[in-house]
């Protein structure tokens, strides 16, 4: 059985050779963060805590700024299911509960993957996701264990 990490590395190698994914669903989604976060790996639970707005600071004390795509976006759906292990409606329910109860806020919704990359690259403490591979020195790709 091939590990998820090995699968990603093989896909990145193929993409580097110009052999793209056969279908958009075969491409890996990358959990990305601003380059100064100081974190290289997260557990699935930690990723969930960040995206449900329950974990508010990085280990270095920087405030977390979460960016997401719209609920009906295919990448958002795949990221929610495959990386976080949640359905998009479950995330929306958590965010709405926090907003309506006055205990928190929803993440910032961006309109496109390019806007996500731009905002994560320029916002200290930012976290988001993108279709891999991400080639930007200001963005750190986080491994989810």
C-alpha cells in the first residue's frame, strides 16, 4: 500500500514532467500557510481546529487568518472531505453557529484559487488550501498527518 505522502510525491514528479492529472479529482490538495508560520506539519485534528476557527494562534503566537473558497466550489468540497474529513455543510454550520451566538466569526471567503494564493502569501498567519503543487516562496505547504 502506498502512503499518502508517497502518492503526493509521485504526482508532483509527474506534474514536473508535464504529465498532469488525468482528472481534476486525482490532483492532491495542499494545505498552505504563510511562510513565517514556523509549522511544517499538522494533524488532521489541528487542521480541523484551524478551519473551524477554534484554534486562533500559531505556536509562535501569530494570529491565524483563515481563507476559504465558496461553499459550492469543487476544490473547497474536496479539501473539506479529503483533508479535514468533514462535509462543507458541517463547516458552514460551525461558522454560522459561531457568528449567530457571537462567540466567533467565519473565515474570509475568496473568489478564486489565485486570490487564495495571493492572500495567503501576503497575510502573516494565513492558512488556506490550493491544488498542488504550489510554487511560491512566500507560501509553505503543510503536511497533514
